[in-house]
C-alpha cells in the first residue's frame, strides 16, 4: 500500500502542476503570437488528461486479488500506459497539422516576453520530470514512468519553443515561421518519446523476460534459506508495481514431504521479506539424489 500511496501523491502533483502550466501557456501563446507556445499548451493539456488516466490505473491496479482476478489487477497499469501513449500521439498529430498550416500562412512575430515564461516553464518541467521519475523507480510503476516522460517531453517542447522564438526575434520579419518549425520539432520528439513509453509496457503485457538482475538476486537469496541446495527455473512476470515469481528449488531427496513443504514456505517468506517488490511466489520442489 505504501507504493500505491506514493504513486497517487505523485500523480496529484503532476495533475495540479500541468493544470497551472497549461493555463499559463495558453494565455501566453495566444497573446504572445507564438504557435510553438500554443503547441506546448496543447501538450500540457493532454498531460492533465493522461495523468488522470494514470491516477485511475494506479488506484485500480492496486486493488487486491479476488476470485475473478487471482493475480490481482496489476495488468490495468500497462493498459493505461497504452492510452497515455495514444494521447501523446494525438497531441503530436494536432501540433504537426497546425504547424504546417501556420508555416504556409503569414503571421506576426512572437512577443519577446514569451521567452521569460518559457524559461521558467523549462526549469519547472525538468524538475518535475526528475521528481516523478524518482518516484516511478521507488514504486516500480510503468504508468508513473510514462507520466514522468510527459514532463520531460513538455520540457523539450518548451526548449524547442524557446529556440524557435529566439531565432524568429533575432532574424526579424520574414522569419516568423521559425516558431512553427520549433513546434514541428517538438511534435517529432513527442512521437519518439511515445515509442519509448510504449515499448516496455508492451513487454509487460506480453510477459517479456527483462528482469535478469532480479532473477540473479532471487537465486542468491534462495541459497541463504536452510535446506535449499540450488535453483533451476526462475520465471518472473511484472504485474502492476509487483513481480510474480515461479521458482524451482532443489532440496535433498531424502527429506519428508512435510519438510519439503515447510522449506518452500520459508523460502517464499524470505524472498518476500528480503526483496522489495515481490508479490506472489510459487515454489516447485525438485529432489536432488
């Protein structure tokens, strides 16, 4: 539950932060004649919606196991991550369309004061990215990691807007389109980040084995349990913020069934106590002659 509480608090931070920044960007973009800033505002607005989805996903995936879901509800988290990616792709597509339209249409130079807004936004979003990413590692949450990358992509789009507006202002009349090219670059970066977020979530849904360090730790801790002579198969799958483990443990073939049963329970308890993030553990006992 501690992981869930940490994740939920972090998401609330993201939601309120994105709401404040989106409002500032919309106002500054419209009155400052900057489509790069408006594109940034679009990205921040989708951040709010995606963060709400992440909040729902974390709360739902933390529900305890029941008769219909014996392994819990953790699969909801990567599914929510897929929806977050859809929001990112949609926002990038909107930005690309309007940027191309604006490049073809003459418009005013952006206002100089928009640069000061962007500088403050860049600092805030990068700090937010680092905080949320740290919490995603603490909670082992894929959807929280996706939300962290929302902050990073927002920071990058703001950097692109800052550069585009600066170039447009320095070169002057006839270079207003540089602001729109900056928005195009930002959209491309958002699409690239979408893939980086999508790939690990897909691996989680497909039970892709990417947990080699955890497997080594499980084997090492297992040998610390009295009666365990070694390990064979070790299958790991991530569900939500926790890992489910299927482990084949080798014991002396001469012991009784009850002794083997007691050793397996002790092994399960040890793994759950010593390795953070371990959920259900299924032990299969292998006899050694």
